[in-house]
C-alpha cells in the first residue's frame, strides 16, 4: 500500500539552502513529503529563484505590505490553507510567529536552528560558540512553540569545532550537517514517527513507547532511512 505523501510548505527569508535540501530529498519517490509551495516575507530572498527553478509555486508576503503583524499572519495563514499545507517547515524564516499562530499549527510546524539547542538560541550562534570555546557544535530540528528556538527536539547533528576554525569555516561545517539533518527529521515527522505531545517529542520506535531526545551524528545519517535504522543509534 502506498503511503500518502504529506503536503509541506517551506517558509524562507533568505538564501534557501535548507529549502533546497528539502526539495532535493522530496524528488525521491519514497520520500514521505512533497514540497507544494514556498512562502517568503522577503521579496529579495535568493531562495525564491531556487524554488522557481524547481517549478514550485512561490508566494511573497512582504511585511511592509501589511499594516501590522496580525494582518501579515492572517495572509500567511490563508496562503498556507491555499496550499493545503499539512506541515510547515521554517528554513531560515526570520520572523517570529505569534503564540496564536504557533498554537494553530502545533505539532505541524518545524524549524532548523544552527546550534545544539538549548545552547545558543537566537542569532550569531557560530560566533558565540567559538567565543564560548565549545568543542562540539551543531544543529537542531525542533517543533516550534511560542518561545523562540524552543520546542521539542526532533533530531540533532553534532560537528566538531576544530583548532583554527573561524565563523565561516564553522558555519559551513554546520550548514552541511543541516542539509542532511532537516530532510531526515522532516521525514520522521511526515511518517508520524516523531510527533509532538505536550512538552516533548514522542518517537514511534519499535519496542519503546517513548524515547528521549535523539542525537544523530552526520556520520550516521547516510545509514538512517527509517525509524528502524534510527533505533540502532539510540539508547
Ligand atoms: C540556517 O543556518 C538555519 O539553521 C537558520 O538560518 C539559516 C538559513 O540558511 N535558521 P538557508 O537560508 O537555509 O541557507
């Protein structure tokens, strides 16, 4: 029996490299999601060109075209409904969403953050990681809740911080991990193998009712295609 692919809309504000990674993943017939549209708040977002080159419908909702945040969000909501979105993937979307909006999409709204949450929420994560002298850094895909860069963790990828790293080299290493992690995490959610309940994420892992947070190293992610593979790498 073929499983229905989930309809995913990606929200971007800039470069769109994570969006591109999701688009590429969804070109695989067995991938459990199809990217049905891309929405931006930034008319100059470079990622729009990538979306269009892939034949995807795009919608630009420039913040300046709306009198206030509720009006902007109402337009976003309408656009998402127009796409018949089941899951919304934030990929470098630089606008905070209201608690009401987040509440309506609870468990269906994902974000990728360039740090191992709960460390380094907010901006400039790579500079701050270097300043803090951490030896391990990475990225996190999490369900979005009302608090910024908060919300139940779906998956994380860790990368080393190497001697001589600067912001550019570290962010490039993390970004490479992001491009592998986000498609994997989105697939987990679209297969209902990771879902948000209360304050946590529940993983439908074989033989377990509940699994704690998962840390997936990029070294493993080639091997991880489904939840059975994932179970091999979790305690
Ligand atoms: C990524 O580092 C992502 O983690 C963060 O914003 C950046 C967006 O990059 N939320 P891109 O637009 O996906 O290239």
